[in-house]
C-alpha cells in the first residue's frame, strides 16, 4: 500500500470519527464562553462531558503558592474531563477558555453509552491518550532537567507541533495567540523569566513574536537549541 493510500485511509477514519462525535453531541444544548472564563473549577463535580466545538480551552493546576501550570490546551473536537467521565476519578483541575469558545455538554451516562456502542470512537480516544501521554513524559523531562532557555524553547516547539499553520517547509506560524504569562504557565516558569528568554530568542532570530503571535523562521534551528542531555546521553526528542 502506497503512502498516498495510507494518508487517505487515515483521513477517512478521522472524518468518520469527527462526524460520529459531532452527530452525538449536536443533540445537546450549546453554551458560549468568553476568553478567560472558567468552565470548570478544581474539585467541582462536572455537570457533564464537555465537547469543544470552537475555540481553545486551557487545562491547568494551581499549587499552594498560587502558581499555575498549564497541562494541556484543548483544540476544537476535544472532549473533557475524560478522567472523570471514563475512569470515574474526581476532577482536580481547572478548565478555562483561552479564546471565545463554543461548548456542548452531554450527560455522563449518555456519553459512556455512546462510547460502548462505538468501538472505533473508543479506540481513537485510546490512541490519542497514548500519544498525549508520550508527549507529556517528554515534556516532563524538559520541565525537570532543562534550564529556562530550553524550557521556553521546548514549549514553543510543542505549540508548533499542535498549532502549526505552515508557511514554508521549515517556517511555522502558531495559530493560537499567546501572552507571555500563558507561555510561562506552559513552561513552568515565572512571566518575568519567560519574557527574558523570549526576548533573547527574538534577538537571535530564532522566533518572531508580535501582538501575541509566534512565528518560527527555521524549525530545525530552533530544535537544536532545545536539545538537552542526561548522563551524557541525548534525551529522546519527540516534538
């Protein structure tokens, strides 16, 4: 089977997934949220399963000192909180609209019944969770072992992978507009430290950042900047 055929098969499966998921959720009412509005707070009982129809939602935690750490950014087509819905775990996290967002909320029981009747949907969610877990493990290594420069660089690369609006083969425009604070929350750093690192990357021509819009002129060059070693061995790099 040639590559074009494989790509078309994957595209067909994704279209089928999106159609079935949208078809299920369209039976329920839609809610609109403004940028910065919290959809769900930590330890609150979720009122149902959220389906993100439009916009972006930040998934984050807050420690005892009030410091925020962004764990993930959900794109359109995402559902959450799945750990509560499927694994019956309490919700310990916050969910906040990063942009204007359109949300559809379905009852937990109806969503679980839908998953049980659609093994293809369940498989796709399982696959996505494993991909997300792999990314999170790699990111955790950078958050624990890298210096501030590499943390910010690795965060930008992660954003480029997830929110890429390609301009050229090696040039990337990140579709999501981000403040210094939002990048800091992803990198596990203070806003002041993140701002200094962003400015240094700009001066070196590794990134362009204006009006909260990030662009990467040479993706390969930026990747080289983020490489870190542990015990003289290069850490696996999967961004």
